[in-house]
C-alpha cells in the first residue's frame, strides 16, 4: 500500500477526499489553514469536482457547507478553535435540525496557546452543542476519524466534529493512501418545514430527537474501534499466578486518555519499561460510560490524560478514584507536553509501586548555564519591509498617547512598536474604538483614538462594527491595513480581490465600497511607505473626527505584503547603510524596530543586515540624526575594481 | 531503529526542508516517522524547531533529555536546543568551529557528554553563491558524524527526491562540501573522558 509522509492537516485533507466530500469551506486560522490547500491539491491531482471555498468568516463557511449537506452532499468546514466561537450560532441550531449528507467540522485546537487568544477545548464545545466529537492523537488517526465522521454523521443525521490540535495538525507522519469514495450524491433538497424551518415548539421535538440520537451514538461508541484498551502482556515466569493476582487485587494504576497526551504517555511508559492498563478514548462525546466505568472499577487509581481541558474527565460519573485536571494533578493551563507529563507520571507510578525510585545521580539542569549566555530573544516581529511597520511608525508620530485599538493578524505585532493597545478577537478594533469613544464622551472628554484592522479581518467581522460606529455617531480614526492578503495564516486570498481559493476568478467585493456602504463620510487611500503624505492624511482624518459634522474617518493603507509580493520593492530598491557617525543611541531600533537593523555591540553602532534587508529604504526616516542613508551607487571605477578588469562583465 | 532528531534554526534557513529530507530518507528505508513543526511565526524572524522521530511511536514531540541528535542551523538556536539532547547525544551546528561552543557552557557539555560537531555551512553556501544551500551542506556534514542514522548515499537520494530539480547540481556540490568540511575542520568530537554512566 502506498505510503507518504504528510502533515497532519494533509492527512485530514486526504481523509476528506477519501470520504468523497463534495463541498469544503473554511476560514484560515492556525493550526487549521493547510487543510483546504490540501483538498485543493488533491482535487487537482485526481481531477475531482469538489467545491472548495475560503469563506469570509467561519459562520458563513459553516452555513454554506451545511446547506450543501441539507441538499444531500457530503460537506465539511475547517477552522481553528476560536473560529468555532464565530460559527457557534449555526452549529448549535444545526445539531437540532440535523443534516442529510454527512456534515463534518474539522476544528483545530491550540493548547499552549501558540497562536490564539485562548486555549479553549473544542470537545467541551461539542458537549455544549450536542455534537459527537472525535479526538485523534496522530495524523493517521485524524484521517481515519475524518472518514468515520462522515459515516456517523449520515447514519444519525447529526453534525460531527473532528477535534484536531496543533501537535496533530502540524505533526508529520506517514499515512497510507487509500481509494477515494466516488458515490454519486445528487443535490435534492426535500422540503420539511417542521425540521429545516422549525419554530420553537418544533424545536422541542427536535431536541428530544437529538437526545435519542446521542443515546444511540453513546451505545455505538461502547464498541468503537477508536476506543482502544491496552492490556499489559503477561509477565514472564508465572503467568497464571500473575493473572490471578490481577483478578484478585485491582491493578493499582491505569490511564484513560485522549489525543496527543495519551500517545505521549504511551511512549514514556515504553521508555520506562513499565506496562499498565490503558484505555484510549478516540470518540470522546458522548462518552462510552460502561467502557470507562468498567476500566475504573478494576483499578485502584486512574489518571485521566487529555488537553487542553477536562472534557473526558467531566463526563465520568464517579470520579472518586480519578486524578486529572479537576484535582490539580494535571495543570489547568498550558500544553501537556512531555516535560510536564513526565514528573507527574513517574510520581504516580512510584506511588503505585510500579516504578523503582530514581537512581541518585541526576544530570545538571541546563537553565542556569544557558542564561549566562544571554541568547538573543527571537520573538515574532513584522518582516523587514512590512508596510504595517511604516503605518504604525507614522501613527505613533502623528498621535502619540492615543488609544490604539487593534485586531488579529500580522499587524498585531505592532505591539513591538507600542502602537497596539488592545487585541481581543476578530473585528474588535472597530467596536472597542467605539466603546472607548463612548466611555470618554460620558465625561465630556476627548480621547484620540486610532483603530487598526487588516483587510481580511475587516471583511471577516469589521463591517458590522463600522456600521454600528457610524450609526451611533462614534468618532475615531480607522486605518484599514490593506496588504492584499491574509498574511499570517499563509497568504490566502480575500474577497477584496477576484482570485478564489482554487485559483479561479470570482467577483471583487471592494473594501472602499463596503466602507461607504456603512455611511462613512471620510474615506482616503494612502501608501504607508509615503510617510509624509500618510501623516498628512492621518491629520486630516483626525480633523474630521473633531469637526461638528464629523464622525468616523477611514484611511485604507495600501501596501502589499512584502513576503507575498516583492515586485513593488524590486522595481525600486533602495539600498541603505548606516554611516560611521552612528552614536549607538538606538532610537531607530526602538522606534522603527526593523529586524534588519542590528546592533553591533563591539562598535556600539547600528548596522544593516543585508541578508535580511529587502531594500525598502523605509528606515531612513527613523534616524532623525541622518545617519541612515541611501547607499550611493558605485562609480565606474569602484565597479571596475569590484568585478575585476578583463573578465568582460558589464555592470 | 528508534531515533529522535531535533532540528533548530530561524525562519528561512530551511529547517522544514531538512526535516522533510530526513523523514523521506527514513520512510524510504521502511521506517515509520512522526514529528512536529512550528509554523507562522517562523517567517517572522522567530525560532523554528522541528521534531523528528524515526521508529514506532505515536508521540510527536521529543522530550527534553532524549534526542539523539540536534541539528542546528544557527548558533543561538543550537544553545537553546541543548536541553533536548540525551546524555552522550550529538550536536551538529552550522557555525565556524573556532566560535563554538562558548567556554561558559563547556562544563555542562562535559557533564552530559555531548559531542559537538561544528561546520561552517554558511561559508560553504556563500562560496556557492546561495545562502539557502547551507542546510544541504550541513546535512552532508551530518553524515560524517558518528552514529548518524543515514548514509551519504541515502541522504543524497532523499534530497534529490525532495528538492526542486533546478537545484540538483547545486545541492550535490553543497552536500559534498559539507562532507569535506569534516576532514578539514578541527571540530573533533569533544566527549568528556571522565564522564560516568549512571
């Protein structure tokens, strides 16, 4: 059987396609963003006619896919865990109405968190929404569960969630490449008003029906192939006696787990050479109560391993013998990494007398030794040449001390330029700006407010906030940072351009039109690279916010993402250098913060790292002493010396 | 066979590429592979770490103190990754041997019996006029290291399968230069002779 090493998200994409999915929608969000490109690649490879869409947000994505399911197609929607918050309204309703064609949500959690506002547990959401949920520990399992999710969804006509996580979605593993389902599923919506348009009294009936479905699914999960018992193999020597012993005295310690933490424990136990009974729960809700209770009954103590929250543990009826998150055995925040798990597990094994005490000699810890090296901090920063840096730099100069409401995207890294005060969730820049305005207005005070939001984020959930702001008379400057893409998640296209997910052409929904449609009376477009002009426009905007007949002022800062589109810079490169007069004051490093400006500690001067510098020339303004200059073009003599005489090279 | 290899560097150095090459090599030899990588922030100047585990395990992350090898494309990231090495593990690092390791860390390296193998892959790449060839050079160098699980032949083939065809000639050169760096450099394994095994 053909095998291939793939990313977890590619394994999920493979699972979707092998299940014969007809419609896939989603919104980019780490760690889920690679699933849709994976489906697109498979669509091309196998010449399928799957419909694939980057929707404008997760709620839209879910509803679009759901309708296809109601028409009888197999549909899936992908998102990160906080995206499910956005899509929660249709999900909860859809659990009641049910589905026709298999309907699967792939939701990717981010324990840590590594790139999210929360480390919430999608499985808890599933319990709340009353949607069954699978919890894979590996890319291989994620593929298998994705396929099984469609079967389950169609059999019981419920939405089913596959809860991936960072260490599955961004893990790599070899998977088998299996045959694709090609069952024809014709679009054929059957009217059923009591279901699809159910009013409250019908909703009660649907709720009762849903509860019955869940009871049946719970029974099915009692024997699911994804809920796996691992029994210790017989010990050498006296197998019969050992068996009798286990029967007579409960085996002291066992583990019930789900997802990556379960796999981590398996490997750790293998390393320690200890075998204990283990139960892996891959179908977490509705929990197979009998399976779990039987396991617990046979043990003296049971450890529950899962992350990032206690979805499995909370469903256990009798927790008197159970240790986990609820009693503090497992920390309630942060990733349950191997380093966190190891001391907990070894302690419990020792207490159960399954592991000998550690040998005396412990190797010295690394912490102190590494601290003395003062290694450079390499936190995330805006790229060299990023238009957002220039925009924030100018915003700070024009409005020092303003309230800077911002949002989610690459530009959140404007925190490094101290031009971002708040980042809550998608679209909050505009609404927080409104609320801050109202708070100060209550006191009759004026507060300078500048909100920044990205182009993709604006279309995702900024428009409603802007309409609200105009309608209620809020006054602030809004800068839409338009770099023509959804950058942080991998340069996905936006509705402000015509290109669709699969490269074909759609229609443009222009941001300027959206802004005007919200009733905004001040709208300008400016290039953040042209700093003086940009500042002038910012000042005009501020004047408008303070004018008697003024209101929200919007500036669209247009400058393409430098990683996504280098052409504007390559057309006009501006090579720079720091002169020898540099006195090491570091103002440029603090105010402009470009990664290509580096401090030469020995010389106490700033230098340009030409390997990372993109020749945008934007830093020149940031040395008010004039020590960053455009490099002079070489004279013919200098060039001749450089290339060497007689080798025929022409500059 | 069971091997755990941690790869570390900064965005743009081809950490992911090196991971894919090693994974492909292992798969071609019939082993299962699993691992984990970091995305997103990597292109924005951040550290990139990727875990690669060869053999039958379902856990994607390497626990600190258990890696057989750390392959680091940058000196600072090499230091940061040291806690992942097991006792007697090997650090392969892209840096000129004269500049590594810092004397302050030597006692710690000795206590853990870490073998340090340094190769200035950046200079090899510079001489070939392509900064991004450094990772291939370092992989070539890695094949000369004791206990490295892959032969030069196997790794060369994996690179040819994974990399874009237009880089084949360049990769061949860089890989070979990496192997040669082993003979040229004074980066002899620094294994503490008095280290005691528990």
